[in-house]
């Protein structure tokens, strides 16, 4: 049953996903308003270009606070209800009835907006400033502006905030990327199975008009997708569905400019950090932010937004009010509707001056998968102790190294003209597995593999996946880490596991056949490994093989070298362990 209002109460369209970080709030806005929409509104930028926006506002006289959702994704279908990775602006039928204007805008070069898409460049940041100030000046806005939406919608929130528009009062950038290189190139390995279809998808959707987006075909789809029975099924869909869908679209034609040009920049012309990437890195600018910021992510978003959640947290350490909520499985699904009550408590406090309780308690709230209960912390990471496990020569993962020794695996480049693999080939990956745990082990924070290894090529890759193996033998991916051997430097000044890889600008070949110690940061994570479970580590140098673990099915372009890689038993896995 639906009353034209979404939420969690009886009679409302039920929102999918967790709505709070396990808390009760007070004095929240109640749904009291109908809705009216102004579509395809031109928003002038300082250089004369117009962005297009749809303005959804309460059907009542007066002025209201506004929430801006800006991205390159079609604004016209953010209410479609599809489980697609670009339906992420939030639920208009939640915000407008509760007295907020929901402004959904397309960044330049997309959705009919003028100019050329720049993929998170400085021009886009200035546009976000202009958009905020335009919204604040409209007769339906009371001058209090926030922003909403996940993923790219969260990225534009940070873009606006670093420019410091006077009327932007708070942001809620959940599942954010602050440094494009961090998401597109995993420590030297190009995140091909995401970036390639992502840019192709943008090229395809940017050419479509209202004839499609507001036409009868999608109108019928909306009716089906938002029906309660169908909509409820989307609550447990994960990121793999979106990647599969994007790959299916790759073969459709699109205008190569600027999409293929941007792909060449990201994949070919700029393989290491340079000025192109630095223009798209907000981390050095986050110190400019002087408004409240609410960060968050789900633990499963390992290869895309999860790393930036923690780098942004560190970079925002000087900001007056920063909060963070970490979610368990299906904490963020599509269409994005989770955490709306949490965001309402946030914006009712900062934009309406209500005492909602959003600032009560510690700054960080997080679920620990495997225990599925809320924990709190005042700082990140919460764990201050570590357990070391040796990568034993017998394939065990244990506190004792045992006999010294090594294991080897092989990575093959393309073009070798082999008809089939040989039975004498070394394996393409290695696995180390612990004994069954005699008690639960709670891991929260930065994880690191200190790998002592040699290669027979001048360059190779190290791709690591940490898994939780249940008593029945089923393995669940927890987190992953990646390093291209020729970009192996890490911040040695930071002694904690998970220290970031330095922004290397030059490839440095590795000495063939010589042991090198690599510090490979795995993406920080949280996990309770329960009694009887085993901890497992998988290592490979090429994850293009579908049988190789790849979280969210994000896979990397191969380094292209053929190498036999030898791993010494003196290698160590460092796990941050809570008492």
C-alpha cells in the first residue's frame, strides 16, 4: 500500500535497507506535504553554461530547506525504482513530504546539461558551488542547503564542500570517492571491469532525451518496479548485478567524445599519478571543509568506495563535526533508499534546527559482519592490537612459521600461442588457510600483508583476497588488496598496518629473482570470524580468470608479464584484533 509517501510506517511505501545505525531519534519531520515538480529547469553557471535540474518541492506556500543530488546519471529516472547502480539520488517521495526541496541535477555534459563532462575535474567543482548558490537564491528555498545521494552523488557533495559555497550547511556523502585514482587504479592496477563499462554507460545514457526517460515505456517499467512485491526483492541485490548490466551495454554504440577520450586518459595515457589525476584528487582539499560531514559505507564495497571512506575520515580530522556509519551486507542497495531516517535526523538538526539526537554518543557507529550488532568508537581505527599470521610453506596460516621454505605460482601474459595449459604448470594462485578457530576473532581496521617474494619478470602484480571459510567449506570474501610490483612504495612513516601506498609517479622495475618485501595494504574492514571458522588468504597476479576471487566482480587489466612468483614463509598477514 502506498500513500504517495515513503518511509517505514504503516501505509507508506516501504523503504529498502537499514534506515538508522541502530538508534532511535526524536523530533523528526513528519510527512505533511504534497509534491509538485518543475522539470528541465536551467541553472546558469559562471561561464554561461546551463545545467538542467528537476526541482521537486512541497506543494505549499513558503520556503523550505533544499537537498541537492547532482551526478552524470539521468535525473529523470531517479524515481524509476530499478536496481541499477545509477539510481542513487534518494527517495523524492521521502524528502518532499517532510518539507524538503529535492533538486536533482545533471553535471555538465550529461542529461541535456551544457558543456563537456570532465569526470570529477576542477570545472565540475566550481559548477557545484554555483548550483548550491543558485538553489539558495530561489523563492522556494529558505537559504539552508544540504546535499544527498550516494556514489557519484556523494562525490559531488565533496566537490561542492571543498569550494565552500556560503549556503551549503551540511553534507551526507555516503559511499564516496575523494580521490579518483584510488578507485580507478588500485595501487597501479587499472580497475578495468568497472571504469570501462562505467564510461560507456555514461556515453549511452547522455545521448538519451526526455522522449525515452519520461516516455510511456519507462512509465510502465516504473509502475512494475515500484510495486511492493517487486520492490522488496531489490533489498538483497548486490553490486555484481550492476557490473553485469553495464557489461551488457558495452556493445551498443555511443558518441566517442568525450567518453572514449576520458577512457584513454584513465586507462592508457595516465597509468601513474600525474597532474591529470591530481586535478581529480580532493584529499588535499578536504581541509577546506568547515561544515558537518556524515561519512559511511557498507563493508562489501571494497574495490570502489570503501577505501575512500577512511582516507576521507583522516583528511577531515580538522573539521568541526564528522560522523561515520559503517553498514553490513545489503546496507547500500539500489535504488538507494537506506539510511534515510539517519539522514533525516542529520538534516533536521543542521537545516531545521531540531534536536534529533543525531550527535548523541560516539562519532563512529559500525556493524561487525559475522556478529551483526552495532559497535561504537570515537576514533578510527578502533583496534590497537594486531595478530601476525605466517604464510607457511605447507599452505597453513598460523602464528608459527614452522619450517622455512617457499611456494610458487605462475602468471602468464597474452600471446604465448599455447593450445592449452600443461599439467606441469605451476598453479595460477596460492591459498593459505588457518586451522579452525577455537574462539571468535573480531577484526576491525587496517589489514596488511607483508609479502616476501621474488619474480622472474621485471614487473608483476600482487592481488590478495582475505576470506572467511565456514565449517562446511564455503568461503566468503571479506576484503582485498592490490599492488603493482613496480609501484611498490608505501608510506614507511606510518607504522600501522594498512598504511597507504605512496602516490608513485614512476615505474621502477623489480630485480629479477631477488626477494623483495612488499607492504600490501588490504582495504580496511570489519569481521567477526566465528568459532570453527578458518581464515583464508588467496594470492594471484592476474584476476581475469573468473575462478579467481574478485569482490563485486571488479577485475583488473593484466600487467601483461609472464612470471613465476615465489612466496617465502617469512611473509606475514597482520590483522587488527579487538579484545
